[in-house]
């Protein structure tokens, strides 16, 4: 019996505010769907952040329906929890999953009131949806109920969408020891890097499936090392970490940490960009370059890159400063993201303070009371 674990598609996200990057994210998702159909697993579990926003654009809804209807046609059900990006900021607003359920019916199963489902009378699947830090105690209550309800099943999966120590040691909401010890597979979302680790003396597997495309430049190095895509698990026999394999999809090429100090460096990067363009989509480039080569390089790569961020460097001091290739807002968001702070909250507060918004204090109070759910920029 096989299952697929997927998470963090962020459909509707427009990186650099570019149509091409929004379409890349749709393409990565649909490539995952096509690979799933080739594999023909028994079911799919999804650990949240299907959408970038709780009010996704029409194209995001259309892409989701195209993919999920393909799974429905092959009788492959989807078990899906809400991530923080999927949940409306106000409880009065509708949730996009409601639209999906009306069309997909019992092919899509969620974990709102019901915290568990059973597949084929054999596999127990529990789910805890994303909650803000102050609501974690309620999550512990849900985990106790899930654990109790699962006691008569041997095959057990648990879905969650939180940051968990030790995978995010500086900024975490839960501990890995908070989860039931007798579940075979603990399927996480929220963290965009893949992670797979045996726990409970090897009797359980703890997993982050990672995002299905590159949502931040901070993910590039991990993508090159561990890839993007989904996990395929097999519950047929004795289950351990060897029962899981990763299935990869190909993302647009990101060239980062490039440094041009002389003509030789210059020619090498130009040739690399030309080769990538001949074979694939135009890449994204982050590059440092000495002052005397900046203007000619900037002109030459315009048609060779989808997006570029270049920094001038002093050849002697080895110091760099950013050229305003992108907006101050984008740089600020990326800084917050790299510090592993709540991008949605911090950036929202930043805008309110700039605008002298009288609701700034109320905004902060709502956040710490758990009334704010986030939803615009990133996961961390």
C-alpha cells in the first residue's frame, strides 16, 4: 500500500511579482500530479499551504482543480490540512477548501471538525491544522484524542503544519517529542526544506516534504542538494525510513553567490547563462561584480536572465552594496524571512507603522491573541 506526501505548493505566489514565476509554481505542482498518476499510489496526504493566500487568484483555483480532478479520475483520494497560508485572516471569510470539496466530494478529505479519517478500513490518518503559538495547548488536546482514536489501528499517519524543534531550533512552535510515539509516519508542512528522520528508536519516521518549487533564494542551496517534489511511502510491510523515497521535479535554475572580479569570471558567467538559456528557461541571477565591469555586464545579461539582482563590489575592500534591482519591500521581506521571523506579521506591522495606522496596536493585540492567521508572503 503506497501513499504520497506533498506540501507547500503555495499556488498563486508571484515571486518577484513576475507572471513567469507564478506559472513556474503551477507547472511544478502539475508535474507532481503527473508523476503521482504514473505511480498510482493508494492515496495522497497533503500537509498544508496548498495556496499562497486564503483568497487565491482564479488561476490558482483552476490549477488546483486540474490537478485534483486528475487524481479523482484515478480514484486517488487526497487528505488535506490547512496551513497558515490557507486560513483566512478573519473567521467570517470563507475558506478556499470549501470550493474544492463541493467539486471533488469525498475525493478530498479535510481535518476541520473531524481530526481523523480511515483509508480502506486499514490506515488511520490524523490531522492537526496550523495554529498560532498561543493555541498550541489546544493542539495537544487534539493530539491526545487522535492518539486515543487510533489505538485499534496498526498503520497510522499524522499530518501537521508547524515548525518543530530540532528541525527549526531557533524558532519553533512544537517539539518532536510532542507527537504520539506509535505513529508510523509523521507528515509535516510549513518548512520548505526537505527533512526525513527516524524517531522513536526507528519505529516512526518524521518528515517535512518541503515545497514543490523555490519560494525564496534561501532555499536554493538545499534544492541543489536535496531537490524539490514529494515523498513516496510504502506501508505494505514493516515500515521504517527505508520505506520512503523522494520523487523530484525540476525547478527554474537559480544562480546565486556568483562573484565577478575580472574578465575571466565575466566570460565564464556569460557562457553559463547562455548554456542555461539554450537548454531551459531563463535563470534567476544573484551576483556581485566589480565596479568597472558593472555596466557592460548588466547590459549583456538583460536578455539572458528572467530576473537579476546585482551588487557592486569594491575590488580592494571586498565590500558590497545592493543596487536597487528590486524594491525595498522585497529586500525587507527576504531579510525577515532569513531571520526566521513571521514575515506576514512583521511586514504587516511595518506597513501600518509607516502609514501611521491607528489600528497598529489592535493589530499586535490580535496577533498575540491568535486572531491573525497570516497569508501573503512566506512561511517562516
